[in-house]
């Protein structure tokens, strides 16, 4: 026991001494130390103190099939033994990525025709912006450079995607956003709807602003509009009625490519294969990652429409190769894992479970939490949900960011044995449990959150 404690202490010391953690305050880490996750199985992780804690956020919106699945370990091991790695530049390929692309094409929106593989959500978005630029240069429209994104959105943390991200914390102290980005309104009716304004009127106001921004900038200078079908890290925000159809029309009218970032929503999270299916919208380009390998291998897949591909095809005569790619593009091990993930999604009816158990999650959250004086809104779709905490819900006054209420609430949940993600920029708490979560698990999640809220 003592030896174990010493091991833990030395791990903590080594962590503090050597690791620069993502999205972590250095001084907080020095004070509190890291939280070391020892192992994980199913929908539970085991922490450094040997506690089993329910993983209510599927790692980071990605461990969709639960942790520690032997079939995925086996798929990975087989792939390593057969072909551990070879690059895919200059026309090289491998069986796993070929089969994976073939399977993906059966489930993505039918206007998408080709896929580009990478290793993260950020690189998928980055790739699509570069394709949008080359597409426009090739069509003789080189001034189409700018990309419209929404405040409160999250698209990654590379220099370009942090610029697209609409959270100011990701800009400050980094000379960002770069000036190719134009940010537009947050499509969140509960927080931004005006007194007496209906949801449909709210949507129209946002669409009018978008049209005005395009007119002011000049459509000839705008390459693309990017958005998550349902915003994730910015607050789990489903769009208001008619929003995506309206955005699509404006994009079409102005010759602007519509990029949907399905990095969180894709592969079943919201109860459909892709988030776009809820909103009758067809992207010209689509970014995916996370759930494609259920989080166990870093992989992304960026899709483009046939129309975009046709232009890129012609451009390749002029520009030669598409001068873009990553060492790990089309990685045979990642592709083998993704193929197995797609098989499990189908066999275990994972998307159906996300839809029906997700509906149950929302029902239970409403029943238990909606009347709480500090719960203003419960929102989301499928197994993606957020609980909006408000200082005064009748007057719609949010808590001060400095009070760090979501972080305190997340700690209180952890004490009850539940991981829920604080979303400080909006004052909410997110839930996105693995898509294998059962109704019984939902009861546990909601009970634990209810107790944490009561104690807080
Ligand atoms: C919607 C969305 N897009 C892009 C990303 C960036 O993905 P990554 O962290 O793999 O670069 C994320 C990450 O959470 C995301 O939620």
C-alpha cells in the first residue's frame, strides 16, 4: 500500500516536473497536481485513488463504444502485425484505408464523394480550408479567402482552427484570430433571443446579420462558412428552427462553400449518423474525427463533394500534386480500428441506442433538474446534453465567470462519482456519455448530478 502511494507521489512529481499540459493552468497544476487515470473499462474510469468514476463525457466526446474493448485491441494488433505503417503520399495506399473509405461513403451525405484522412479534428478543418482556397484559386476566384465562423464555436486549436473557434480564451495571448476569419452571431435562442422575439424571428435576425456581413465583406472575398451542426464545447447548442436551411440558402446564393464540422456530432452522438441529418442541410465539405475510431486511435476524415473534387481534379493538371498531407494520413492501424468501429456501430445498433437512450437522458434530466432554481435550460440531442446554470433564471442572469460555478459543479459531480464537463464560457455543464450507455446508467448519471447540484 505504502509502495503504491510512493509510486503515485513520484508519478505526480514527475508529471509536474516534466509535462506541459493542454488546456491547464500551470499554477493550478502545481498546486493541485494532475488527476491520473489508471485504467478504464466500459463506461467507468479508475482514478489514481482506485475510485470507479462514471465517464459521463466519453473521454473528450470520443470514447463512444466504451473503454477497453478487446475487439478493438485485436483489430489494432492484427493491423500492426500485417502492416504497421507506410505513408500514403504520391499515390501510395493500403487495404485498410481503401476499405474504410468505401464503408464511409455508404453512410456520409450522398453529395460527398471523396475523403482525406488525417489525425485530428483540427487538421481535418485545416485541410478543408486549404481545399476551399485551392478550389477557388482553381476556379479563377483567388480573392475568395475569408471564412465565416460563429462566436462560441469550437473548431480546434491549430493557428487556423483556433482562429475559427469563437471562444475568446483561445485567441487572447496568441495574436489570434487571423484576419481570414469573420465571426458571426451565436445561434442560441435561450441566451440571445430578445424580449418578445419568437424563435423563428431570432433565426431570421441572425440570417439577416449574416447576409449583411457577406454584403459588407463582398461575397467575392468569402470562401466558406463553417459550423458544428450542434455546437459542442461552446455549450452544446442546437440551432434554432430553420437556421441551417437558411444558412445553406445564403451560402448557395453567394457561392460560399458550407463546411459542417461533425467532429463531435458524427458517428452517432446525436442519435443519427451525422448531425446534419436533423436539419435538412447538405454540406459541401464535412470534417470528422473522434468517434471514427471511438477515441482509441488519433484519426480524422475530411470529406468533399463531387463538385469540389471535380475542380480539384482539373487543378491538379496545373498545380501538380495537392501539396498537403500528414505523415499519418491514411494510417493502416487507425483505418483498421475505424473499420471495426463501424462494424460494431452497426451490429450493436449504437446509433439507435444513442437516439432512444438519449431521449431518455433528456427526459430524466428535465424531470429531476429542470425545476431547480439555478437550472435555466437543458438542451442537446441524443447522448449529447448540457445543463445551463443561471444565477437568477427568472431574470435570466448568468453566474459571473469569475465565480467558476461550472468548475465547482463538475467537482461536486466527481465527488458523487460522475465526470461531467464544465463549459465555463457559457456557464453550463456538458454530458456526452459513451453511446453504449443504458437506461440504468442514465438513472445513475442523473441521480449523481442531482445530488451534486443539491449539495452545491
Ligand atoms: C467540433 C470540434 N471540431 C474540432 C475539434 C478539434 O479536434 P482535435 O482536438 O482532435 O484537434 C474539436 C475538439 O474537441 C471539436 O469539438
